[in-house]
């Protein structure tokens, strides 16, 4: 099965191509240019590096969230367009589950965290599984203190990964002590290889019309609009 995977949900723009033989090509960029500038040249690059074309892909995978509202919209919209034009099915990949898969096997709990700003993270909880991570908690936006309190009650070592890890490392260490374990630097970001691998292990596909972003809270502009409307009603 040939898979093109795309991730623009966080600070890194990532693409990868996977075949039955494994990852054929991948690319990650963290620079000052926006994902909208980086993405399509990166798609062309990984396809050329893999020696394959978009027409030869069996499915297109994209991270649908949680993550940056703008980034998620870009990735989903791009894959919608590519899938529509090429007539390909899509796979909606959860960012936190892909992070949990990417860190490999850990003999404890795996807690991927994405920076959600304002002292919050998008978080979920998993255990390593034979083919894919075993989900224990749903995705939630949480204050770091609330997350740490829940994890402290479980009393097991917790491996943190994701772009929220370096941002909240000191606070998590202070709150959880030796219970907190931090993934190596390469796993501070979601890797596109993990997105492609998870998509290969997923049976469910959707068409380009059904593919939708996963938002855990309303965008800030929408929240501000609601606050303004509520204030005017008082």
C-alpha cells in the first residue's frame, strides 16, 4: 500500500511516503516560512525522492488535529484538494495517537502533549500496543496542573512527547518528580513517518467530502466573538 502522509498541525511541516516496504521518503521543516509556503514543494520532493507519483498513492493521510487551527485547516484542505483531483481515499490521523506510536514501546504510560497556549496543553493518554497505541484518555485541552494531578493519581511512570513537552518540561518535572519521563529531542515534534505508519495500520478511510478537522475548542476569533455577543446581551 502506497501512502502519502501530511502533517501541518504543529510548528513542524512534515510529509512522508510509505510503501509496503516501509518509509521511502520523508521531510520535516521548522523555519520562518509558513506551512502554506513549504507544504506543496515538500509533497513534490518526497514523491520524487520515493520515485512515485500522486497517481500511484493508494491513500492520502493527514493529521486532522488536535493542533493549530490554521495549520490543521491547511493540511486538511490540501489533502481534500489532492484527493478530489486524484480520486484517492483519505485517512484522518489523530495527532496525539501518532505521537504515541512514534515514541515506540514504553513500559508505562505515554502522554503526548501539544502546546495549546495560555498554560494549557492538548493531551491524551496511551499505553504501547502491539499494532497501535491503546487509548486510555480522550483528547482534551487541560491546564498543566490538572493534567499532572490526574497522572499523579495513577502512580506510574509517564513518558511525555510532543511540542508541549519542552514548553512545559520544568513545570511537569516540578509537579510529577521522577514519575515524569521525557522523550528524546527528536520526539518533541510529531514526525510524518509516524503519521504514515498509523495510516497504514488503520482500516477506515473517508472520501474528500467527509474529511474534516478535529477541533477540541473553538478558534480564538470565534471565542472572542461569543464573548462580545454575550457582553452586548447584558
